[in-house]
C-alpha cells in the first residue's frame, strides 16, 4: 500500500467503513481499497496529488481508469461471491495542506 492509500484507509476507517482488502489486482485492472459500508461493498480509487497545479486528484480518474476499475470489481465479485446487497464506486482525493491533508470523498463517483 502506498502513502496515499494508507492515508485514505485511515480516513475511511474513521468515517465508519470496514477494511476488506487493499490493492486487489487482476490483469485487467486494480482496485486500491475495498471497504464495507454497512451492507454495501465499496470499491475505492485513491488519488493523491502533492500539487493541484495540473488538475485536482479527482480529475485524474479518466474514463479508461473507470473502465478498468469496473472490470476489476467484476473479477473480485466473481472470485469472492459474498452476501452484498449493493456495491458502490467511490473516489478519495487527497492533497496536502499546511497543517495536514485535505480529503475529498466522492461517494458513488461513477456507476
């Protein structure tokens, strides 16, 4: 897990989500964090930017990246069938501030 993913994990745990897995990889894509929020399985893309000079962290989630995340999520659900009433795709954008980090958590960032 990289630094940004560790920050996002701490943040999401503090928000009441439960950790399931990190860095789930398939040939067709990767999911940074898999969390559980009640009965919802949440696939999380983490974007850490040291500067927003070239755009915000959330703007870095391209249509191509979204497609790869969806494919990896399908693979995860096939590999680990479980009782899940719903799934959700979230993005956590992180950028440094003078006294720490700024988090932008977008629930249901794409369907």
